C-alpha cells in the first residue's frame, strides 16, 4: 500500500453534528467501558460524513479524546483503511471498480471518462463537484462495470455502465438532476438482458407438465377395509346317521386394559398440630424442597407417614412425581421409628 498522508491544510477544529453525536453515543455504548476504543472505526466513519467526506486531523483528536486513545493510534487506523479519506473530496466521490470482472466488461472506458471530465484521480474537479478513484471489487460483478458514488444522499451503486451512460451520469449529477440508481440500461436488478428467461412459463412449475410415473412396489389401488365377519352360529349336522352339533369357533381373546392402580388420599392436616411440625428432613430421601411440598399437601408429622397404606403411598407418589421413591427409601419404616422416638 502506498503511503497515505494528512492534508496540508487543516481546519481549526471539529465537532460532531447533532445527528453524528447521537450516532457516536450509540456506537460507544455498544462496548464495555474498558473496551470503548473498539468504536474507533465507526466514529471515524461518522466524522467523515460530518466533514464533507474526509477525516481531518482535529476530528482524529476529538475521537482520541472521546475514546481515551493516543492520537497516534487513531491516526494509524485512519491511514490504514482506504475507506477513510485524508484530504478534501468533491461533492460526489466516485469509486470505479477496476477488478477483473469489471475490467473485462469495460471499466477502462469509465476511467477514461472520469479522467476527461473530472481530471486526475484523487483530486477535486475544478468546480468542486467530483473526485474519483479506482478501487477493488465492490461486490456487484453480475452488473459489471459499475461504480459507487458517495455524496450527501448516501452511498449508492450505478451499474451496467458504458462510456455514454457514464458521461450522462456525471452530467446529471453536476446539474443537480435526479439520477436513476442501479442498472443504467434496461436490465432490472440482476436479471439477464432482455428480461427474465427462467420460470417465465407457469407450466414449468404448476405441475401441468408432470408425467405420470409408476412407482416400483407401489400397492395396487387403495386398500379396502375388510368387513368384520359375523361369528357363525351353532349348526346341526348329520354324521353317520347321528346328529352332531358343530360348535362355533372360539372368539379371539382380546387383552383387557389393566386398570390404573387405585390411589387413596391419606389423612391430611390443614396445619401442624400446636403449630409445630416434625422435622421431616430427618427421613432419608426428604430434603427441604420435598418437605415444603409435603407441608403444602398437609403432611407435617412422622405419625402421619407411619400409617400410610399402599393406595395412600401411590397418591403421595403422584403428587411428588417421584414414582416408587417412598417405597425404595422406606419412608414409612423410618417414620415409624422417628414417631416412636418422639413418643407419638
């Protein structure tokens, strides 16, 4: 990269505009207090927009003070990135893409127009309207050749240019006329010249062209539900001159659903007796959380748990959502022992 230097003539001071100040605060607030130097690039960009398209030395000092950075660090960033202009530019900054796709499509002709109508690159035209430069790929190769033009209205692409349309574009901008953004020919967006060629015929995607195909191993026709055959009645037959009664075939045994286990709510209390509950956490497997749930259910004492039957255990299991835990941890046996120790 060639050396980049600050402009010889510098303004006396710099201050963000009202909108620029609002944007600066927004970007600084994105970073922790000890990392706010990370906002140096967005602040340089805002300062450039507030300073007619270039970054002045006073602006770098303001940014350094704002972010607690040495001025030389701000200068290092500004001189490294070519997106930051270190000298005044024209009202319209024109960036001509000269990378291979645009070069093959005629960007050299656009550069010739810029030289003839504006002057040397990176200089301001005599009327102060234009500055132009050649840049690397701007990411619009499908619409090559193209330019990006930055001015007070923002940054916009102008694509599918040739020498004639480039001259017209510059003349319109110089005269203050409204210009068309995007492709400068009949193309719409990035479609082919002459209009879209794909999916223009509805029959390509509405299914009307679809051919019937035979799927291997596909079942023949829709499967018909078989009607249930009635159970044959007992019939009388003649066998060797004797009457014999043929029994109807035994009906298939259908497994009956196992009824859900019956549960029964144990004896519960609205509150602990005499206002004092037993310490249920002394039962192995009962922690403070489970004790709280038991209290909500109405279980406060060892002797309540000690008399639970299976149906009552199943009911409490369902409430605690710990299937089988009471039996595995032998709550009832523990409760009986603790109740006995307490004299209950």
